[in-house]
C-alpha cells in the first residue's frame, strides 16, 4: 500500500498495486476513485493488433541478466506494463526504465546514457532506503509515455527505492517547474491482496482477523 501525492494543489491519494494490472486508488478520506483487477476486459484487440508489442512475451517468462550486486544489468524485451491512473507518469514511477534504458551503453560514446547522473547519495525516504541522484536528460532520453517525461528538461532530483526500484520522488531543480514533482511513500511490499480489493462491489469475503459475534437465541 502506498500514499501518493504530487506537488502543487493535487490531493494525496492512497493506492494498492498488484502487478501486473490490478490497481485501486482512493482519496485520503477513503473515497474510491479507481478500481480494476486487470481481468475485466478481453485482450483480443491486443493480440490481433499486428504490432511489435503484440508478439512480446510476459516479463515473467524471461530472465534478466544480473550483475554481481544483484541488480539488473540487461533487461530483455518483454511486454512490460504497469497499471496507471490519470497521469501516465504513474507507470513510469513504478517502472522507471526511462532513466536507465534496457542495457549498458559504450563508455566511449559521449552522452550515450539516457540521463546524466550527479551527486549520487544513499538516503532514507519514508523510512525506506533509497538512492538519490541529480538527473539531466541526454538526447537519447525517451519518456515511458511520449510527451510525459518523468524528469524535466533541466536538472531533476530523483529518489529510487532500493528494494523495489520504484521512483518514489522527483523534484525539478530548474526552470518554471522548479520545485514540482511527485512524492510516493511505500507502506507495504508483497502483501497478499484478494480480487475483491480491486472491485467497487462490496467485498464478499470475511476478514477472519475480526471477531464475528454470534446471536444465540
């Protein structure tokens, strides 16, 4: 479960995410804004769309190449996707591949990295270990969603959760948008969540942790 908020006048939101497609979003007072198990609609149109993406396998069927520290060194081509609500940058926050790309680039090639990183630090954000850096996009930078970049055209301070690789914070440092960005606090990881959580219908299962009174007459 995560508390999600953006700078400016956007209210804080609470979200539950069950990859690859289930998402529930509520306001801070518990009002339901969005709920989907990801299984409600036919995917026929996806598989007959005759696009390159329609032939990609699910990411669980391929194995990334890891480096000696346990981080992904090379990311294979697969049908990666994240649930989104409202702003397409939701998906980019959950899977910030646009900051690194799918594979290492030649060291001798100038500005070959998607972004240039400076001031890399280890920090704590909302009680969790994160890596922080000041990111500046290069000419090869490609937003996850065209026209909706995760970072600005100038310098942006980014924080990435060490355990999940979710981008939990961005703060623009330059230009008219200086100070804008997003904040995300991860309050739980790998928790079990039933389908009823992601539907707007009343939940049909009983929470066995609660005492159930019995009327004896």
